[in-house]
C-alpha cells in the first residue's frame, strides 16, 4: 500500500521538470507526504518524504516510521520516531447503594401583623384562616387551579407556626430547579415573618465503597516537528518558508539527514485531549446537594479523581539521522503546547523564530515570540538574541487591505510602532498613546510578504512580532 502511494505521487509529477520540483516544497493531499527541495539535499536533487501513521494506531507500537525516497523511488533513509502516549488515570470509590438527599431553601418576604388583617397568636385558628386567605389572594392570579379548599386542606400548625402546602404546577417557568422540586410550603412564623419554603430532593448513588484505579490512553503523539525553513537569499514563497521535515544541507554540509523534533515527556498536567476534573461550575446539583465531579454523592468526601498525564514540551532540538543532537532551543517555562518554528539560513549562522503560546496572570491567552541564533561552527545551545515578547497581531496572515490589529501592553508613556520589511527597511511608523492597547496597522499599500512589527517604548525597542500580508 505504501509503495503504491509513492508511485502515484511520482507518476503525477512525471511531467514536472527537475528544476521546478526542486525550488519549492509542495504539500500533497496526504499530509504525511512532502517533497524535499533539491537545495536541501546533498546531491542537489529533490526527494520525497513519506511517513507512516504518526499517531501509532496501526500496531500500537512505540515508534512510527518515516522514509525518504529519491525521484527514482530508491530508498535513501528510514528513521523511526518515538510515540508519546498521553493517558488519564481514574480513581473512584464503588457505590454501596442509593440514597435520597434533600435540601430546603427558605425564602423570607416581610413581616405581617394585625394591622394587615392577621390575628395574633392568641387565636391560632383565626390566624391560620386569615393567612390562608392572604396566600390565596397572592396565588389565585398566577395559578387559577389554586382554591381556598386546597389551601385549607394543606394547612397545619406547628409550635405556633403556620404552614400551607402549595400545589406545584411544573413547566410554567415559575420555579427554579423545578426538576428537583418536591414540595412548597407557605409559612408564617410567630414573629409575623412569612414567605415560602422550597424542598428539593434527588435520588443518587452512595459512593463509600472500595477504591479502584484504571487508566485510559489518549491519542498518541509523535515528537517529530516539521518547521518552516527558508533560505532568505532565495525567498520565493509569500508565506515565508517551506515545510522541511528533513535536510542534508540546511544545518550543515555532511551526508547525514537532519530534522527538528520536540523535547517532550509525559508528565502530569501536560497537553492532552483529557481535562482535569473541575468543581468550579455552580451546577444545580452542586448548589442544592453538594454533588460535584469529585464528590458524586455530596457527602463532603472525595470519591472520584481524574489525573491527566499529557505531553509536556520543554524544548526543540536539531537532530541527525544517528540521533546526535546538533542544536538545542530552550523553551520558556510558561510556554503551553507545541511551539511553531521558522528557520532562516545565512552563511555562518541560522536564525530561528519560535512562536509560543501561554496564559498570563489574568488568564488571557497570549502569543509570544523568541528569536535564536545558531552558530553553525560551534553547535550546542542556540543563543537567545531576543526575549519573548508580549505583543500579538491579528488577523495573521492578513489579506491585503485588511487592517492588522496589534495588541500591545499598557504603558504610561507614548510609544511607537515601526513596521519593517524583511530586508530591514522601515515601511511606516505609528504613534501609540499611553492609554492605547490596540493599534490598527493599514495594509492596503503593503506588497504581499513578511513584515516585522517593533514596539518602541521610551526610546528602547521592547517587543517584536511578525505579520504576513497576502
């Protein structure tokens, strides 16, 4: 099946000249198949990259296979990538039967007295009848089915307090949490305070048995990364780069293939499709009976736990086919999820622009950028030449003519936004007032391409981000 797939791709491009096939990576309909441009290959001829199912579904193994073929379909290299397997651990107590839980919510209105036509507690029978008449006048317009006889039959006196059972007509929107509403009483206390008392009930399991533990595996994830790479001297694509999963010449000039992968591990709280149990939401069950995701019977004790063990990304590294690490990109501690990386090459160094996502102290989603420089002659840890920034641009990419909104942090001084082309030339300068946090950047006069937006505060360049205009 795999070879047939590759032959189909090769046949489809049989009429394409070698020169055009080597100038730009073309993504196939199958996301696991791509060209490797010739300038990134030692022999100068383009190759085809094909990967097996990166999610590891086929055999449940711990690796998946990536293969590189030349245009004659001769195999050049096969590389295995480890599969990371996030999982979720469930711990729960067994049920020992069912129980009924109740909650009474007492609503107080105001005090009524003899001046309102309600006799004192010295004559409870007269006081009760007068209170029945009082409640009837309140209810007869909202519920025509209520009669004096019904209220009289549903009345009782306890310790000089009067209670009247109120018929419940569900479905008319009068009652909150009506699915749990069992009964309603109008009450009148000896003090004259009156109101309504609502009783809610629920049938639920009782969880106080033995604890058990089980695990469920999430979608497997590969640590393989396909960054955008671009030789700035040969910029030929509006989006600023090509997908380059493998290369022999981008990072050095030896015979070995190199690629970029994530430094990652399975850790508690890492990236996963599972979500940790949260009792923050105020559901009716929680409000009325104390029932939550972790306390399923509302007895005040934890009876259910769900712990997520997902993928934690803590760096990027350039690795060759022999698993030798050539360069390492440390990630900010607060970065979340997978970063995206673009690589730009010069004669003696490689510039990497890595985009990270994170949430600030207020919980706002923020995109940040960190710039690295790699000295090709020394290797090792990439040097950070620009710390991550806190300005973002949207939409990005943007269509020509659509303003790009730049979000900037608050400040006490007037600042400047500078827009530079990829070659460093300044396209425009925009002033930002001290209280402004959003700045529209016009794009109708910008040719399609990549631009860098720089924030200058008190004469110092503080933040930079990149935008793409189509």
